[in-house]
C-alpha cells in the first residue's frame, strides 16, 4: 500500500491526534463484528441453545488467548512502568487471588449456565479450527509486531462497550436459558474495556511518530477486527449454514 | 487426551511402523480436503470463473507460506544432512535459478490465466483473513513444535497426488477458461509430493519413539488437514454462500 501511495502522491504528512483517532474509529464503523450477521442473530434471539453453546465454547478460545497475548506483550517491554500498567490485563482475565475470579472464570460461568461440561470447554477439543487459527494469529501478532502496533491491535476495545451492553440486554430478553448472573463477564468488561482502551489510545497517539506508523496502527485495528469477524464467519458457516467440520462440537440440544 | 486415557486404561504401547502409518493414513480418509464440498464444486465444474479466481488467489497465500514454513524448519535443524534434504522443498517452491521457475511462479501462471493481476495476487490484499490465519498457523506450528511433529505435519502430501490428478482432469474438462499449460503447478506436484511424503513418513517412523510421540504425529496430520479444510470453509462461506468479509476480493466476472 505505502509503495503505491508513494508512486502517485507526495509523502503523506503526520495525522493530527484527532485525525489519527478518527481513522482508528472509522475501522470500527466499517468492520467491527457488531456488523456481522451472526452477532445480530445471537442478540436478536434467533439462535437455538445449541448454537449459543457453539458460540460460547468457541469464544472461550479467544478468552483463553487474551492473557497469553498480554503476557507476550509484557515479555517484550523494557519499561517497568508500562509492564506494571499492562499487567492488570492479565489479572482481569486470570484473576488475582484471593479476591477476584477473573474473566475466564466468568466465561466458564456462562458456559456452565449453557449446560456445557467445563472439561470439554477448556480442552478446546470441540472448537472450530478456524477459531483457533484466528485467535492464535492475534497472539502471534502481538508477539511479533513493533510494540506500538501491538498496542494498537487492542484498540477494538474502543468499540466493545456498546456491543456488550447490546449483548446483555439482547440475550437476557431473548433466551430463557440465559440468566443475569451468567452474563457477569460482559458486565465486568463494561468498566474494564474503556479504561484499557483509553490507555492504549493515548499510548499509540504518543508513540506513533510517523505517518507510516500511524497507518500501521490503523491496519492493526483492521487486523484485529478481522480476527473477530473470522470467528463469527466460522460459527455462521458451521452452525447456521450447517457445515460443521470434522471433529468439531455437534450440539445435542435444539 | 493422554491424561484421560491414562485414567481409564493401561499405558498404550508403541505402535508398529505399519500401525503407525495406518493411523496417519486414516486421518486422510477422515478429513483430507478432497472430502470438502468446495473441492467437489471446484472439480465438478460447478463454480463460476469469479469463484475459481477467489480460490486461486486465496490458495496463493498457502503457496507463498510453504517455503517460509520449510525455512523455519531448516532453521531449527542441527543435522546438516537433514537440512540439505529439506532444502529442495524451498527450491521446489521458490525455484533454483537459472533452470527452474518453482511452484509459486507456476501458481502465478494459473492466476494469470484466470485474468488476475499479479500485483494484486501477490499483495494478498484481497485474500480472506481466515485464509491468512490458517496458513500462518501452519508456519507457526512448524516453527514451534518438536521437529518430528513438525515433519509429520507435512504428511498430508501422502494424500495429495490423487487430489492433483482429479484437479487436473476435472478443471480441464469443466472450465473453458482453464488450459493445460496453466495447470503446470499440479502436474509438477505429481512427482514432487510423493518423493517428499516418502522421506517424511520414513523420518517420523524412525524418530517417533514413544506412543505419545506417535499420537502427536497423527495429531499433526489432523492439524494440517484442519489448515486445508478451514481454507475451503472460508471460501465456501464467502464465495458460495455469499458472505464476503469487509475488504476481501469481490469477483467482477461471472
């Protein structure tokens, strides 16, 4: 992309912080997974319990990857203050005993509520391979990309609170197998995600010092949206269109 | 898996070489991508030119990853003889000047023949994110797994010649936009794949020294089948069922 741009136009100048933020937010408007059909089916009460089970056990793979992704990030940071700031993300997902259960445990309360065996969920044996590939692509991205770009890939959290609010309301209203207490994960994320997103947005604004770096940050948000979108594509293909790949979870409830 | 097995049965004994090979081949019979609907549509002449274009430009990502995967393997090998043996795989794909063009170049002859711009194909800008995630999962697998398991993941080539023969015949017969010369890639693989598969099969038979290692090799073949299957799932979802994700290739021919 940048080569082609250089050939036909003058070198682009640095975006202002506001222009940079607008470019990041435009990616959400274009391709955040709240635009996906499967998301609409899920929240609109159009899925069977078996389909919601499939969603929850696949999405577990994403939850399970997030603290590894954050640890991969921390492992590359030489600035102690930044490591300390980032570490609470691992606590948010893994819990900090004895007080707090953490996001993964809260996710398992949801899968419990859906009638799935914990051992089966955490083994990830029934997850779609496409889910695992997408999720691990995110871990590898954060492990391999420059730090500022790695931070930028977390910025989909800018778009998360509205999807979480919509999810809580839509799922409670539409599914009799979903109760308020099993949605603890999403309620907790309503406060966690904005705090993290604010920090990360400030970080990339301060640390992306060229237009190329700024564009790479926007591409990182696009990449991350693709990670989320591909998971819903795979769910829709397998469990809405009925093409479950060999070895993946087969619902036994309607 | 092994924990559960240990809890309910005595420790399994080493498979004989023949049992081990049979377990590997059974994976192909169960889930090699010649069983996939999209494969049948492709070879049966049921796809439009635009759909064949989508297949070819996505599959380019796989071709492009293979020599990187092989270099990742070589980078971990301390045995010079094994490195020398493995290196011809990189030549097979990248070519060894001045004589041989290599598999990637032959793939581009196919995409040329389909009317796609080389720059667009090689940029991979229009490829499905799910394709990239699956393909890179293979590169990471080979970079991260024990060497014997990494070798085992190449063993889908045991199943490749029949799919290639089927592809050559089916595509020539069914599509007027496919000519004999653009199928050079597959014709060349008819001799390359069996040579490589024979070596790799012999290698894992000699180097998997416990039942756990043997089972991990079989799992590696399963993993690799999933990499191939997920690519066809993504193509089918996007280009047969009509759910093209944001930013991906949109055919402009029927």
